[in-house]
C-alpha cells in the first residue's frame, strides 16, 4: 500500500508531453497572472539585468589579474580606468551592490506575483470542486482531489518563484557567455564548446539515471516494509495457518530484489565518479592547456585566460542545470493541465453568495415515472418507473431490502442526481426549475453515520444555520435531547469534537445532527436509517428527538427497523428499484404475500420489539 501510494504520487509529478491542448491549458494560467502583469514584467526586467550583470564578474576578475598599480595609459573613454587595480576592485564592489539590490527586487516581485496568483487559483479550484456534482465524487478519490489543490499548486509555486527565473538566468548566461567568449578568443571557444558542454550533458543524464535507480530502490524497500506490515498485523493468521516459512520466503524475495537493485545503483555511482574525474576534469584541463598555449603565443593575456576559464565554468554549470529546470517547467505544465481539467468539469449551479430569504416551500414531493441509473454503471437500473406522491407535512416511510434504491430515491429529492427519465417535482414544480442552493437550503438530511467537523459542538450545531446565536443553538440542542449530555462535558458547548476532539457516541453524534437539522428548520426532512447504527437505549432517545423534528414537515424516513415507522402516514416498499407496495401499516400487513409483511415478520422473530 505504502509504496503503491508513493508511486502514484511520482506519477502525478511526471513532466507533461507538450502538445497543443496541454499548452493551451498552461496558458490559461496566465489569466491568473494578468492582474499582476506589471509587477511580473518589472521582475522579468530585473531578472535580465541581474543575469547580465552577473556576466561582468568574470571579465572584471580578468582585468583585476592583468591590472597594475599606478597609471598605465589605457582606454581614455572608459569611465573607470580598467587598468588600475583599485578602480577595478571598486567597480567589482559596485557591481555586487547593484546585484544585491536587483536580486532582492526580482525575488520579491516574483514571489509577490506567484503567491497572489496561486492563492486565487487555490481558492478558485476549491470553490469549483465543492460545487461539483455528487457523481463526480463517486468516481474520484479524495486523496487525488486533495493533491490537485495542494501538491499541484505547490509545484506551480516552486516553478513560478524559482524555476522559471533560474531557467531564464541560465539561458542568458549561456548566450551572453558564448558571445563574450567568442569575442575573447574564437579558437579557445571552439575547444571549450567541443568538450565542456558535451561532458556536462552526459554527466547530467548520468546523474538522472542514478537518481531514478535510487528512487526505485526506495520503492523496493517500501515493498519489503509492506510485507512486514501485513504479516505482523495479521500475525494471528500467519501463525494459525503455519505460514511463517512462506512469509519468510516472500520477505526474502523482496529483500533480495531491493539489494540487487541497490548494488546496481552502486555500480553506476562508482562509474559516475570515475567519469567525472576522467572526463569533466579532463575537459577543463584541455581548455586550460590550450589557453596556456595561446597565452604563450601572445594571443591572450593571463587575465583574459582567467576570464575565459571563469566563463567556461559558468557556461558549463548553466548548461548542466538547464535540463533539470526544463523538466521542472514541464512538470508544472502537467500540473496545470490536471488543474485545468478539474476546472473544466461541469459544476452544479450553486450560488456561493449570501443566502437570501428562504424559499416558501410547502413540501409536497412528486416522483413521475422516474428511472435512474448511476453514470458509472449505466447498465444497472437503480430506480425503475417510480411514482410517488407525498403531501406537505406527511410522514412517508421508505422500506425495502438493502440495495433496493432507498438512499438513491432520497438523493434525487436533494437533487444530488437528476432522473434519467421522468421528473421529480416539489410543490408541483420540477426540481430543476428551482435555484439549487435555495432549494437544498429548505431540506435537511440525517444520515446513518454523522460526520462531525473538527470544531466545537456549538459550531457543529450552528452548521445548520451559520450565524445562529447561542440561544438558538441551545434551543435546538434541547429539542434534539442533546443539551443535557452537552452541558455534562466540562467545556459544554465549547467542547471540541471531530477527528482531534472528544469522541462522541453514535447516539450523541446523531442528536447533534438532529439539533443541526432543527436549527435549519427545513420544509423537507430526510432520515436515512438515522437510528440503524444505534443500540436500543440511544435509539429510544434519538427516535424521540426525531419525532419532535418531524412535526410539521414533510418527512421521508428510510428505516431499517420497521417497528419505528408503524405510524407513518404511508409506507412505501421498494424492491429492486420499483415501488412494490404502498399504503399504511395495517393495509400492508393485510396483504397475504406482501414483502412488507414478510420483512416485518422476519424482524419481529429476530429482534424483540
Ligand atoms: N454512487 C453510486 N454509484 C454506482 N452505484 C451506486 C451508487 N450508490 C448506490 N449504488 C447502487 O445503487 C443501488 C441502490 O443503492 P441504494 O440507493 O444505496 O440502496 P439502499 O439505500 O436501498 O440500500 C445499489 O445496487 C447500489 O450498489
Ligand atoms: Mg441506503
């Protein structure tokens, strides 16, 4: 598992293959750049100046070597006397000071642009993702979406703050460097070009291969850890099946694979060091040797030779680093592509603006010949020709075997999905004609497993009505029979719950969810097996709280335990996606071959009550 996850992430960071659509997506990023384009342009100018000024250094160093103390007649037009040690040293200092200012400016500006642009991008991506329809989330892993927003944006962050600037800088160094070198000595430049870049590029590729190998070794080691994890966690099964030898063999194979790969890596690392010593230093020696010859022949001065060697080192280093930066940029292009694909997913028409007055909904629900299947499994009908009429304020129970389509039916009321055929109407108006956010705002659902958000109990209840006062929250908690246990905690309503907080029992969580729903005051209430996971003691309390909650609203109660829905206005029995029975408890019990009757019988035999 662990290594699996790791490899997935590595795949994520793969550089993009450039094609038209990829590039188009990448350029969409510049929409986010636009508001900051002046800062970006100034940053770019500073960067170019910065890079070019950096090229003055080797030249001045050469002058420093050649310079003499005192007044040697030189270029009279020059602002500075480049033959004088003191002047050259001063000039060098001046260059460095200017470099310092330029460097600070460009780093600050690029960071400013990037941070603002990516904060916006993050926010937009998040807002888009939360607006995506439920079927989108059915097919994506949360981890994957999370890494879109965090890892992919972080990759862009690196690229825009550092990589892009470095890439530009290195390219400037190579171009300007080569021009200056050629002016200094074309012969020596040719010698240099024939050796240094070639060796550098080979060294870079070499290095990259070694890195790939060591990453593979890490993966293999992670694989061995998986074996250890699995067997130790399932040690009881290992022993019960007397499979110690088999597991040892499995682990051994895994360890050997890691070892062999590590040795392969070691051989290549050794070869790499030998290569560097022989070729890279060889190339440098070659250039120096040729340069000294040229100096002896009087073609160049000692200072010029120094300049030349420094430029060569600069150019070599730049050429060596360019492939890495290009890879980084391509990775960023890939990350952008994935982000933009996410942005291209069609969102629900959700309104993120402030909530208006509640929709005046009375709460009748109508299903007209509804057919439905999930997009991910088009061949499996989930609802077939469902007709249903619920009057405002009625309590309707939905029962049926698991997988019958009860939760799906409720999801259609919430408009999590749209019917494939037929219509769902609320107050006689198709759900599609309501503003989605306002419509859902008039509904509440209490599911079987309530997830509390990390935060206080007060915040979790107020989730039903953001901005609710303490009095409203407490009132809701009282109605949900939650007040007493809440004030039993030392911190009361300020008790932190959720993953990092106090662990509440199932019944307590359920009552908090009910308080949340009370606060929301919905016209339509959906209870999806709200008490199924509870023991009978907490079920009693929760059931009582639910009775209060259901008063005066249209309620769709999906129940596992049939004893809880006996007095519903109507019981709808769903089987394999179709409504097979529909009536009061008494009417359904009177059907001799009825599904409700037989389910009811089964339960009263199994469970007392
Ligand atoms: N998100 C989904 N994607 C694909 N199939 C689903 C999805 N949710 C439920 N199903 C399938 O739809 C059928 C009905 O499920 P559901 O409405 O949850 O039944 P119930 O609530 O009655 O147990 C089941 O066969 C289930 O496997
Ligand atoms: Mg269900």
